[in-house]
């Protein structure tokens, strides 16, 4: 539906891009470059709330991100990835709008508006509505695009820049509901679209029975599109996951209060409560901390929040290889191919906290290694 229209437009003569549409796309790209390539926005510690686009595949990552810990130096890869993704999103929306305008159907794009303002979704979700026990929680997020679908519903669309391997999997998964991609992305790309569907319904905007994921191959420019239909069972699993994450976050906040004594977090409150805490000048209160308190909190998380199941067996022994200090020797290495989802560890901002003692070895691709005695197999 979306990819086909864009391809059809690009194959044809095209049409003049309105100044407002061009300015909107360039503004979106410019904002991303400033955020991701300019002064680091996380250099003074920041808190990441659970959002539709969060790493629902790994609860430990979400808990660590919620504590306002000092940043790790390996975040550069994520910055590059996010900037490329924002570019694909801006260009994709521009092209789809151009494609619809040529046939007089540009009214089918509901958001973002002509000024580029994305739809902000914000709702408090009661787990009981999905037959799940737990305290209601608030979830917010911005969706790349919403369209008027064939059913008349407002439907969410998320644009992604993807590698060739992922693009190929998406192409296959689009017509094969039993393809492994669906399982791999149930807590990733697919979960993000499902959260948007849930939030659209919770806000009373739409039944949102379908959503779309459009992948732009970063190497070839080819497009893949996957339609994601509403699935009550899949939604129930996401709600269960959110309830579990919320409980772990508030336990971690309680520990942080004991360690820091600054009262920034209110254990038992909503995970959005802290965002409303401002100083006398109206600025949001930034979390404090030192290397020592960061390590104490990280150790608590390691002891109380398990790693994701896909990371259970990725630390493998290697012999006589380059170590973080530049010398050769035996080590444990994080094998990012040991599980279909293990690649997520390579993009995580908390890898060094999750795997203490491991450091990056800058080979053709960055590799995480920890020097060990020849007989050691303990991660």
C-alpha cells in the first residue's frame, strides 16, 4: 500500500515539491543532526521513560535507562543509527505525501500535519482491560505517520532504516505469518506498532485494527512493507511485559532513593511522575550521581533484574585473540550472532554495565571482550 505508492511515484515523472513540504522534511533532518551529531544530549545524565519505541525485548536495559546513570562511551553507534533512521523517516513521509498528492489523495495522511508535527499519543492503560493483573500505567510516544486506512480507521505507520538482512526478512514475513521475523521482532519493531495501535484506541481516535512497518534498505534503497493486524494475544503479552518492567523500575527507584537520598523519584508512583519535578526556575530536575553510585545501582540491577533470555549464552570463550589492552590472549567474547536477537546487545547503551569487565575491541566490527585465565568460562 505505502511502499507500492512510493515506488510508483519514483518510477514516474514525479511532481514539484511544495516549499512547505520541503522545509518540513529538511527541518526534521536538521533536528536529528543537531540531536544525534551535535552536542551530546545525554552528557549530563538523563532518564529514558518506557515508550513504544523502547527496548521491550530487554527489561534490564529499560531499568538501567530509567535511573539517570552516567552515559557510556559506546553510544556513538546508536547516534549514527538514529540519525540515519530519522532521515529515512523524513524522506519516506515526503515521498508518500508526494505520491498521494499526484492523485489528489494527500488527505489520506492524517499526521504529521503540513508543519511536520507528529501525533503525540498519551494514555493511561489499565492492565485489567487485557485480563492482566497490575497497576494502571501511563505510556506516551510520537508516531512517525498515521493514515486513513482502507477500513476508514486511523492507522499507524512506522518507518525504519534497515540492513539488507532485515529487509529480506521483512519481505518474506509480509506474506508468511509463521516467518521467524515475527517472533524475533515481537518485542521490537512489531511491538512498537502494536503499542501505537493500543494508544490510538485508548485515546478514542481509532479502532486501529491495522498498522504498518516500512523498512528502507540502507544499502540499496529498496522498500519493504509489513502490515501488522491487531492481535489480542500479542497485546496481552506486551501489557504483561509492561507491568513487569514497571515493578522492576519502581524497585530500582526505591534502591536509588536509599543510595542517593535526593527524593527525585517517588517509589510506587507512575514512571512519568519525575518528569514534572522542576526547580525554582522551571527547569526539569536532572538526576545526580557519581561513578561510585552508578556502580552500586548497576550492581543492584545485575542482581535483581535478569538479562533478556537471548543474552543468556552469548558470552563464549576465544583463544589467542586481540584483547582490550591490545595484547593477545584468552578471553570471553559477546557473540552477537549466538541468538537471532543478540544483536540488540551491540546497540545497547548499557552493555558495559550489564557485562562488567567487558570492553570494546575496535576490529572491523566492534567486539566486546573480557580477558580471562585460560581455564575460565565465567562471564
